C-alpha cells in the first residue's frame, strides 16, 4: 500500500482531525506523527496533556495504522525515515508563519516525487469552541503555575520578557518569528516592579503596593496563558512575604524573585553609586524558609536574587550566599550585575555549576546585553529575563509622537510610523 503521513499537535481530537484521517485513508496506509512536547512549545503552545496521553488519543482514531514521534516542526527527519508517498495537511498552513513548514514539505517531497494533499481547513462553531476551551485551560492557575518548572526541563534556556499590562502581555504571548526553519517565541513573562511602577507614573521604591501589583497580574493573566515570574523586590517583612507567596501561588504565578537587600529600594543598576544595604545571609534565609513553608504546591518557585556583584562584594561572597540560599530552600538562584561585560556573571555561573549542577540559574542581561542566549546556556544559565525593554522602547516613541503633534498642530507627520489601529484590534481576542 501507499504510505500516507500527517502530523497532529493537539490535546483534543475534533472533527477537523477526523476529516483529515478520512481523506488520508483514501490514499493508503496512514501514519500519524505526534509532535513532541519540546517541538510543540517551540512552535505552537504548551500542551495540557502529556505526550503519552496525546499518543493514546491518536491511537484510538479509527483508520490510523501507525503512530510515531515527530521531534521537529519541520519534516526533514520524518520524511527521511518514512519516505511517505503522500503527506496530508489542512489548508490552514498556506499563509502566515507556518507557510514555511509547508514550503519545507513541498521541497522535500519534490526530491523523490512525493505528493502533498491539502484538505480544506475545518473551522466551525464547534471547533472554535474547542480551541477557546483549550486556551482557557492553559490559563487556569493549576496549569499555568507549574509551567515554568516544565519549561526549564524542556528548553535549553527559558526566555522571559517584561510585561506591565494586558497589551504588553499579548505582545509577549503572540510574537513569533521564523528564521532558518526555526520558530522563536518568548516562553514566559516577567512582571517587573520597575516597569509596573513606571507605567503608573510612580518611582521604583516599592511605593506601589501589592494590591495594585496583583491587579497588574490579573490584567495580564486574563488575556494570556504563558507562565509569569513576579518581581518581588526585597519581599518586605518576613511576616508580609508569606502572604505574598500564598497570594501569588493561588493566582497561578509560577515564581517570585526576591533580592537580598534591605531598606528603601534603589534600583540595582545604580550599582555602588548609591547607598544600598545587603541583607544578612541568616535573615534572608529565614525569609526563604518562611515562604517555602507556607506553599501548598511544589509548583511555585521562590528565586533568590544575589546582589553581591552589584555591591562590589565579589564572587566569593556571591557563591557563599548562593550555597546558603539553596540550602534554605530557594528553587533557583538569580545572579545580578551592572557591568557592561558578562565576565563576572559567567565566572559566577561556572563556579556555581562546578558544585551544583541542578539548581536553576537566572540572569538579567540588561547592562551586559552583548552576550547571547547560547553563550549563557553554555555556562549553565536556565532562565534569561529581558527585564525592561518593552517599556524603554515605548517611551521614546510616545514622547516623539507627542512632540511632533505639538510641533505640526496635526497628526499627519507621525502617521507613517504608527501601527494601524486595525492591527492592534486584531491582536486583542474577541469572544
């Protein structure tokens, strides 16, 4: 019999998938590839079912003869292994970013005379409702909260970008680029106290209270599904920190990062040019232990941020603190620096990894922004946070637009650099 191949990346089998299988059976023996978790999160979205469960879903479909793993969104390996006579797919991949996958398949099939069969894409009210339910499930606290842990295991490095409202959340949620046959997107969102305060026109001195900060989290969570890392500044008093942990965990936030400083908050990027006081190891460990004690799940992460390099206390002090914080129960270590070169960060990572190969490492390359994610991963970094770039890019653009309108007494001169309003409206989902 002729060999027919199709690939699914879904948690629910609906009539569209069944229609593809019915068509595929007309041409020969049907093999279905199930996209691996690693490939799925890189290209589409995080699965709500584990890989084995998704395989079982496909195996139960009448007419499926074989089920295999597809480890990449591109079909090179699978076509090399199976050499199918036909590949069948819905017509929805003929435009947009995923058109590159279609082009890849066509090129591979042409090499040996294989044929692509496209089935009209099934999208009706029932399918639309199923898609909406899946998205809603991804946004639920019990699914979102554990996702950062899962991503650390699946991704060579987890990439987070700051958000400070629902719109920036949507930008992080939906921005995907394709380059050289690979799809790139952000894995997580960082809710920064600096950017949250700035968006509210307030100084970054822990002036904006937690109730207001939690409202920002709500706004972002309402329209997105990706995991959230929360900037907890110093964490405040131990007695207050435990309530923050419980609240964030209940909301579905994946992690909180707290820094080992005391007193009035001053941004770390000022370095030693302003007076900043580092907490004692003993007191900060007490705070970590108190937070871990009140957690109700193993999903939530407390990440300890070390300010030793910022305060010019050296690598040895930073390593000593990392040991202590990890022993106290910290789920990850964030090492910070305001130097323009990454040398001291990489040195810390190498020394830490020499004695601890398991605890995740987090970095924020704001000042040392020439280092690549690949370089950081080579030194053992697990999470990279781009902490304020959306805020910093928006401010000069908005200010220049305001100045030009005042200068020209009309808006025509700024129009060429403005995003059409319909593009913004399409970013926002409608019920």
